[in-house]
C-alpha cells in the first residue's frame, strides 16, 4: 500500500475550513496518514503555498515538521509535535509552529506533503523547508500530498 495523506476536514482539492486560517484560530487541521513503509524510521511534513510565488516571489512555507514517529496515523487538530518527539522548523512567518493559510488577494492552493524517511534527521531546530528537503535527499522511501484551497 502506498503512503497516503488525508484530512477528515476537507477532501483533496477541497476548501480548507476558515478556522484553520492564520487570522482565524490558526490551528492545524487534523491529518490522517496511512501506508507508511515498514522500514520507515521517521516522517516529515511540509505545508506550503505555491501560489504565493506570484505575490511574494517564493513558495510560502506554513509548517515544517520532521522526526515524526513512523507509527503516527493521526495528527490531531492543534497538534503539538514536541509531545511526540518531533521537531518543528521555521515557517515563513518566522515562527516555529503551524501558520495557517493567509492569502492576500485571491484563493490559493495549499500543499500538505508527508514523507516517509529511512533515517532520523539531525538538522538544527528552526531549519526551513529548504534545509529539510536537502537533509531528506536520498532518504525518502515514499511521499504523499494532500491539496486544499483557502480564500481571504
């Protein structure tokens, strides 16, 4: 079975509920992970906004988490990754936490990406998504995406 990522709050390609927005409750939506390879040592998660590139000149990172235990099947709403021993990196709001959708001008599509890795990552806390992706290079066993939209 292939790695899969879903949410009970929105369908793939569907609208992310407003409460998960940065200027609303700013809590992560619950996520469900299945099909993790048996030889996975950890999971990593990146949430970003590729549509922000048109406005900011870059893909905007909203949440960066690594060293999630591979047996994690559910990430609850308003999750504290440190309870599970996972590490949160720095998002583009300059925070080490989930930063919800906050498109400035129109509907944006958000990517929720999960990666099954064959190692635990020893990168510095506060690392950005680019640093995480560099550290993951050559260690990704499988990956899955979930897409959602959000309007201002």
